[in-house]
C-alpha cells in the first residue's frame, strides 16, 4: 500500500503547479490518500475529501472527469456528494457511477431516472442489483432499449405493476416478450397473457396470408417455445459445468474459447476468459462487450492468445454491438504491436486490486500494491 507521508509530499509539490496535467495528477493522488486512510476517517474527514475532489474535478475537462468517475465507482465508501454530482453529469462521466457505485441511494437513483436522459436510465438498468422502487421508474420512463435491458437483468426486481406494464409492451415487442418468458419471477397469470398475445398475433398474420391454422395449434407451438427457453437455461448450466471440468483438468485453452465464440455464446465465452485470466466476470464482460477495443487486446495479449483468437472475439463483439469492420481490422493490426510487458502490467494491476478488495472485505491488511494502473494501450 502507498505510504501516506509520501503521498502528502507529492500533493504539496503538485499543488504548487497550475497545469491541467498536474491538477489531474493531484486529483488522483488525493484519491490515493483517501483510499489509504479510509479505515481511519470520520465524517468530517470524508466531507473534506469530498469538497477537495469536487473542486479539483470541475477544473478539468470531461475526459478527465470520466476517468476519475471510473475510480470513484469502484470505491465502496466513495465521497457521496462528488459521486452524486458526477452521476448527474453528462453520460460519459455518469455512466460508471450509475452502473455500479454503492454509495448512490435508491432515492438518488430515482431522482436521476426521473430527470435525466435515456442513456442515464440505460446505465442504471445495468446495475447488478436493482430494487422495485427504481425499476418502477425505469419501466415508466424508459424507451424500448431500456425496457429490454432491465428485463434481461437477472438482478433487477419488479413490482406487480411494472410486470403488468412490461406485459403490455411485450404485445408489440418480440424481444421483450422472449425476455419476460425467460424470467423465473414473471407471474404465471401474466405469462399466460403473453402467450395469448403471441397466439393472437400469429393467428392474425396467418389469416392475412391466407393460411388456415387453429388457435390450438398455435398455442401448442407457443408452449413448446416456452419450454425450449427452460431447456436453453439448463444447457447453459451444463456448459458452465463442462468449462469448470476442463479448467480443473488444465484443459481450458484458446480452442475452447473459440468454440463458444463460433456458437455465439457470450456467457460461456466470458466464463472461459474469467477462469483463464483470473479476472472477475464483470470486468471480462466489460472488456469484451463495452470497453474500447484496446482493453480486450490487453486481456488477450497478457494471456498469450494468438491473433486469430483475438480476431474471433472481435467478431463476437461485432455480432453483439455496433463496432465496424474497419475498427476490427485496425484493432487486429495494432494487436501485433501491443507491448506484452504493458499488457502484463495492466492485468497485474487488476489482479492486485481484486486481492486488495477481497482483503478489505475480510478485514485483512492488503498487500503492498500499485493503486493506479500503468499506462495501457
């Protein structure tokens, strides 16, 4: 862990300069000091850090605020006021805090969901756990993308009222219909309504096409589809068990990753990568599906993956997001020149941070470690 006196000396030096880069460094070193002394702080100390961070951050440009917001989002005891202020900022700054910050209360998230953009609502819909009070607002205000995303979130809880609203939307949204059918907590009576809606829609389309088919035949097909969703979940669990088995036998390698990529199975692919890199699944998922492409390159390079494996993962990313073919070509070209030692350094930082968090949860003294990541790609 960093020495508090060393940080204070550096803060003194940085505070005497006025350049944008120095102010940025000062902000990060103050955050280091906050983390270093978090166990010893009382309410007045936390408030002082809050005020200093707030003042420094808003002297800097959006990209630096976004960088700082990413750090705050990972701190379980981050200063509340600056966290809230950033969560109300433009979406590039607000996103990481709305997605995962533990210091944002339900009342605050509701305020954001009631007043901010659809992108802010989308970020909230990606939180690992969402209460019914918050999902009520997301369902009331969210567009189709938000509704689909929050419904696909297994950590989101819904009130009866929200389930009823989603059921009405599902009448015109096939994706939402499938997601509701796949949730274990969708009320049985609403599942029947969803199936009736699908049956009626199919019957109307068949009649328009001059096809004679009975409601019973359609309903039988719809019921079979619902059963297949349950089978798919069982198949997924079986695949994860198979991956565990291969990992224990030290047979989990790039070929297995590419296998699941070719099957277009992101969950299984992420699970493989998490076991192979010893990095938590949420971080792997972010690198694969959300972060800038260099993050995925670092993950692959540090694991010794061949360029063809990296290219396969990019193809999966293209299938699930909006990256372009030219971006893929450029990323593959850059992969060859990515410095291996840099990739190892970034991954080492992620693993050390994970260990420090685990030690903190167990009330143990964290091992000495870097607290800021080395420069990446």
